[in-house]
C-alpha cells in the first residue's frame, strides 16, 4: 500500500475520460462526486488520514529546535579527553587524508588539534556527559537521548540545511514538516499545522531560506508558515477600520464561492488550497491574538523560560512553541542563527549557548509537567558539527561526526547513543545518518517512511529517498 495523492489522481482520471465538458455540465456524476470529496473534510486531497497509520503512534507533534550554523559537538555534547590531551599537536593525517574539509582544505599539513574549550560533567542519574556551557540543559539530562554519532553528506550551510529539512540537498523538495502534514493532516483548524519561528545572536549568522519549510511539489497547503518572534506573530491579522467580523466573513464567503466555480472549471488542486487558506486566515483573526496573549501565563512559567514573551528571543519562541503545541499545531520549528564559530569559539559558543540553553530546558520541563512530553518529540541540533582541528581559534564545518539530542515522543530518556572516534572526527559506533533521523521520527507518528510517498513526474518520492532506517535502540 502506498500513501499517495489519491484524491488528486482520481480527479485527474475523471478529467481525462471526459475533459472539461463533463465537469462543466454534470454536477451529480463522477466528477461532481470527486470534486465534493476534494472540497470536503479538513484533511483535503492527498492527505493520509489517521486510519491509514500502519504502526501504533507514540507521538502527536514535533518541536524541532534547529541550531543553525553548526554547533560544535566538542564543546556541547561529545566529551573527548583525548582531544584535550592532544591540544596544539598536529592532527594525525590518518584522520584527514582523502576526507572532505571545508575552509581548511588547503592546510592539511598545518592542521592542529584544538582541545575542548569548555569543560563537561556527568549529569543526573543517567550520567549523560553535557558541556558546562549548557547548565540548564544539564538539568534535563535524564530526559534526553543524546546521539553522538550523527553524520551528513553536505559540508556547506544551505545544502546541509536542505538535507536535514527535506532529506536531500536538491532545492525544491518538501520539508519534513510538510511530509508530516501530508501524511497525517492537521489537528487544528484555526492555526497553521506547521509554524516556524526564528531568532538570532551569539555568532556569525548564516541566512535561512524560506524554502527550508516549503512544501515543494506537495500541495502548498502543507508548507510551513513563518510567525514573527517579536511583537504580533502575524501582521495584518486584524480587520481594517470600518470592517467588522460579519462583513469580513461575507467577503471570505464570496471569494470562496468564486474559487469553487473556478475549481469546477479548471480542476486545479491549488484552488482548494486558496479556499482553505482564506478560511484559515479568517479563523486566525481570533486564534492568533489569543495565542500571543500570554497574560494567562503565571510568573513562575515566565521565570522558567527567562522571558516576558514576544521579545524576539529564542526563549520567547520556546514559550510560544509550547502554546502552539497545546493548540494542536503538528510541526513547530525554531531556528536560532548564531552557531557558525569559525573564530573565537571559546567566547562565541558560550554566548550562543546562553541564548538557547534556558529556553530549551524550560520547554522540556514545561511540557513534562503538563503531561505533554510523552507525545511531543523534541529534536535539538544543527545541520552539521565542527572540526576537531583548529581554524585559528575556531572550528570549521564538519560532517563526519556530530551530535544532537532528543526528548519525549517515545524516545528512550537518559541515554547516550553512538559515538565518534577518540578525537570526535567521525561517527564510529552506531552511525546515525540524517535519513535515520527522519525514518525514526516518522515511525514515532505511526508512519512507515518507505510507504509515505507522493507521485511526482512519474516517480514515487519520499522524505528518506532510498535510504534511512528506524533506529529502534533509542525507542522507549
């Protein structure tokens, strides 16, 4: 069985049999039934409803804390005493010969080891090793599964972001949030099912293209919607002066009727998206102000996150992420741009870590106390790691081995999975590729990553392409 865009395929076949005449003249025939099917229901054409889930789901939503720029695993999550012992010494050529290196490519004979710039400690009952630059995250060590054997294929920021977001470095493919919405639909009808928030600070800030949360060749109703992290999340959500809610509803209904006429005439699935998005925008005029109003948050929660909200900080975005999760948003992505530490990494990583540390830990603690962590999967990590070799007083891009952590959503807590070699250069024990991350994430939603497909240009595409394995050792 394949999860395909069956509504769209049926519609296209009906059109091929009788062309436009049949659809224009017949309202009760096969074409009319197909059209009614496509325009009814919240999931829409091409969406796999929950009845098609093939594995018992453990998860309802994802919050992806994306540390954009490539955080150094060697100062955060992957403790390497041998690296410290070799600080300043020549990097053994056995590690680097024939390997892809970014900006250090022409300096192979001069490469020096750069020891960890900050200390680590064993935390909690689990003994998970976590860098001292992340003291708040250290406090949730027993909730975390640290993966120290991540690896990827792309050594530059933009293609690496594309790979971890869409499963390929080729621009234009659907993001993982879009795949989830396509596979399961949305749990909310008055907010987007996929919301993105961004913050910045602490280091060199690489740009993030909006195509990282695009729906690609999937219908555009599945793409992510960026909310503003400072002030009002959505601009122009309020009606203009002189237009009340009843008048606005009349306009939305009139536009919908016109779009339905166009749908019968042109049988374009994107018209369905327009219909649903106009209706969603109308509903958001009520839901977004309520979402943004944090006056109902007690002071102890604001203190937990370290924010008063809507100030553009990562902490404020974490608080908003929890509120979005409570309201049924399926996929929430928080980017923090500021992890590209080619120089001055000792000070830089301390500053950047401080900007994300408290909010990340607070989100886990807050969800747990509300009983939501067990069905919310939190993923924390970047597009790649940093080199064990020095780049002046910083570290270069690195793809052979790096770290991330996960919590909740049926992931085993208080464990460390996989490892890199003694210098933190390459994934050695239980390598964990980006495709494995996607396969495991979909599995937690009850979806088989090999069967969640979409036919496009004669081929069945999927998030994991032709690779990926569910890593069952980290499942609770």
